C-alpha cells in the first residue's frame, strides 16, 4: 500500500511524516526531475505501508516543475492524506477540493489543531467532514495528538465526488465551506498552555526536563532522609531494638536460630544493617532504609504522570532515543526502572518491535538501578561526599549511552516510529494520586520484604556450610585482581540475584573504603538483574535472547568494573578520562550502517512508477 502526504508548504507534513515513519527515512529526487521527496515505511494492521511526503504545493495545476511532479506522483498512489493547516483553513481548502476532484481516496488531517485553539479558531470538524464527504481528523503532529485516530480512519478514506471546476468556482466553494464550519474569537493562552508549548520545544523543553530531574532528586532526598531520621530510625531504635534485646538471651542457647533470626549483636546495641538476621536486617533494610525513598519516588512519579509531563519527555527525547535503537516512549519505562525494574520490564513489553524490547530491557537491567538500590547507594556512598555519588551515577550513564550506541549498531530488527498521544497539562487529583501511591507501596512491600528475608536466609545458609568461602577462593583472582574488592564481597554478588539493595547492604560489614564502595556499587548494578526482573525478561525475550543479554551483562560488568577500579585507584579524577574514552570507543564502534530492518529505509527509487 502506498500513502501520499499532500499539503501546502509549512503545514506540518514533515512532522506528521516523522510521526508515521520514524526518523530513519530516505530522500531522493523524483526520476527525471530535480524535485525532492521523502520516503519511508510504517506498519499498519500488520501491513507494510509505504509513506511518501509530496513536496509542498498550493495547487495541482502545473504552474511549475513541483506541481507537475506532485500531480504525476498522485497517479501512482492508493490513498492521500491531505494535511491542512487548521489556522489557515481557507487557504488550504483550495488544494483539498482539487484532490476531491481527482477521484483518489482522501482523508483530511486537520493539523496544527492546538495552535488553532490557542488563537481562538473554532472549527466544526464533523460538519467539515459532512460537507467534504471524506474523513476529517484533527491532529497536532508536533504533540503526536490525533495520530492514532488518523491511522484508525485510514480504511474510511474514499474518493471525493466533486465534479471538475474552475478556479473561481473553487474559491467560491471554499468561502462557503469556511463560513459554515469556522468561527474566530479572541483567546489568551492560559499559563498551563504556555507551559505545554514551552515543554515541547527543544531548548526550553530540555531546560524544563533538567529542572524537573534536579528538583525531583532534591525532593526525594528531602522526603526520604526526613522520614528515616525523624520517623523510622527513632521507631526502630527506641521501640523495636529493646524487643530484640529481650529476645537475644532467649535464643542465645541455640546458635542456629539466633544467627538466623537476630544475627550478630555486640553488647546492648542492635546494628540493624550489619546484624544480618531475619528480624533485624531483614525488616530494617526494606522498611527502615528503603521504603522512605520508594514512597518519595512513587509520589513524585505519580505527580509527573498525572500532570502529563512524561509523554512530553518521550516526544522531546525521541531523536535521542533513536540513536540508541529505541523511540521516545522507551524513556518512560526507563524512568519507571528508577523506581523498580519489575514494572519497568512489564512496561517495555508495550514497545512494538523485538529489537526495541531487547535493547530496552538490556539497557535497563545493566545501567538503571532501582530506587531501593539507589537508596542504599546514597546511604553508603553519599555520606562520604557528593562527588563519589557523581562517580557512580556518571559511570552508569556512560555505560547506558555507550552500550546503547553499540547495540543499535549490531542488533538486527526494526525500530518503528513514535505514536503517543500527549495529554494537556492538568493539575493532579490528590485523592487519585494517593490511591496510586498506596497500590505501588503495597506491591513493593509484598515483593520486597519476602525477597529480603529469603536473601538473609540464603546468605546465612551459604556461610554456615562454607559455600561462600569455597566460591570466594575460586573467584578471588577476578574479584581482587580486576575489581579491587575483597573475596568476601562475593556473597553480595550472589545475593544480588535475589535483591540488589540487600546485596549492597552486605558490603557494610566488610569495611570497604569509599573507592571500593564506588566500584562495588557500579558492579552490583551492572552484572545481573534481581530474580523478579530476570523471570520477566526470560518470559519476554525467550531463552536465546536472554542468554545473549546475560553475556552482554557479564561482559559489561567485567570491562566497566575493571576500568573504573584501575582509574579510581590511580587517581579519582582519572575516572572522567576513562568515561570519556568509553564514550569515544562506543561512538567509533557504532559508526556505519546499522542492522535495522529495511522497513525503515528505501533501497532504490528506480522502480517508483512500478
């Protein structure tokens, strides 16, 4: 099937074309002429559709080479999407009437609908559809609004039934139609509409995104640390610790149960992080250490979702995300992954192509730490200074970008265009926000607490029977020689398969210095997902692709862990040089033709008339 986008110059055809076909398109001259057109492909209802953007014209009458080529091109198409500027309806309808006279199936995309509303232009599109006799769909291509509705109405496109007419007759009909369907009033932008416009423009949008991210992390630390310092730590230390101390002499005659339930206690003080008991560390880590940050994260995330900011971020970053093999919508599950990788992995399944899913899931589990893990990193590393947190998160960002560039170069398959509706900004309903927050916190608690307890039980079992010591001896050259960590840290790597935040908390009793904590934090993020995320990946990707992703994870962990270890121990500031080299090498590797499927590009144009 071949679809043509036809319209006046500067009506948004290029933006609509990008929405339909993505950014990987091909431009060429029409055979035998100097007129250039753009060609791409999309998938619609399981059918591969060729989309061609015809050069902008005002009329089909052969006033020059452009109009002549455009008229000839239309004779080779199956359907025409007539892109009309809703802010200049009268000027655009002349070409529409000419298309309806040619007997080609037509659907009208009434574009720049948002701008028309801002200017106080009201168009009764249902009446316009009745008068023209073909489907009319309001769209705002720059916001991706109405695109899905437009695609859904493609089967309704039908030839016009207007008889051939002269220029004066057409203009007279245009005037009568415009008078029937259009009303112009004076209207000022609301402050939310001004924010909507600013957040979708590249410069102001990126500034707003950076500001939102900065404020988000400030809010997260303020709420999380406030809850820990003023609420949860006093509850655990003043009310729960005395109960543990009373249970301590009761269980002391039975070393097995004492170690399992309470763990190690020195004197009359309970260290909830290092004791490693089910009733101590097993409850404190998920509830007293991680839950405050999870609550803060999901509160902010829910606010941004209901406000309507996240879809705008997807559109704003669409071109950037395509450079790493995904379209802009993939940024949303990436952000969800900062809360928990499990719902993020479930969100990635909505991406259209297998190539996108593989790249997105691999990048997420390699370089996107869940917030429970981030909370422990902040607790362990942040107290030594913000620069060390910068080392950790800058390294993860460079790994994400570098690996994305390489995967985009070598992974076969297709990355389709972005189709996402952007809602208007709206003030969130706090009652609905509270319901969403409570559901997410319940899901986290039901998933996290059992996982942490299972991890504590497993690690006690492994230590009791000497399994950790045996594995540590085998992998000692790798762990100490390449990563600069003591062999005892292998226990954290093992338990990381169950729960990353527990794994990081196991580093506390080892007495690691801050440089070792930086390396360990990066390594534990990169090397493998937790078991809950792993099960979803296995189900979504299948055994073969999961094996490929696993090999990529281990290779990335080895290279990045070794490089960061040697850099940071040579001189902490050397890490910036190493990160720059990693980006440079990834960019060089990614250069050249990638292996995306041919549906995003046309091979030749010699068969255009065929």
